């Protein structure tokens, strides 16, 4: 097996992480999966911003860990969860970096949701 490349964010591939000023609520099949006032917004290069929700504010009992994993040279290994309530469309709907690289250490213990695999990711006034 070859070693995985590790890259550091920089001018050619910037990554910023900052607290989201909004309350973030994630819903599927009429249920709230996540509700937090402590989300983080990760902006990476030209990709759309991603909201990361603290694990403590996610209904983890409604998620099922899967065998899927991916690798990002800037963030590390990602693990995935499905949301059975959402059916087939919600397979591998959630990802997390459980041991992220130092440059993005803030997202440890946070989860992100694919917007097209849940019913809504709502941003509203902080509670």
C-alpha cells in the first residue's frame, strides 16, 4: 500500500473554518436529525461552503455507520453514516473526519450532511 499524500492548505487551495452565525437544523422524513447554534462553515477552494454540525447536536441514534470511507489530502480520512429514515436516497448522507489533519482540526467531532440526501438544511437566526 502506498502512503497517502498530505497537503497543507495555502494560496493555491485555501481552506477556512469559522463559526456559523446561524442556527442550523437538518431534517429528514419529518424528523429533526440535527439542531445546533454551534455549526462551523468550512470553505475550501472553489467548492461550495459546507456546514459541519457538532456530533453532540446530532441525533446519532438515527444514523447508521457504513463501510464507506474516502480520503482528502487536505483533511484526512472521512467516515460515513446513512440515515435509514430517508431510505435509499440517504445512504452515506453524512460524513465526518474523526482524526482530521492539524490544518482542519476544528472539524473533529463534527458531521456534515449532503444537501441532496436530506430533506432540508435550514439556516436561521441563532436561538
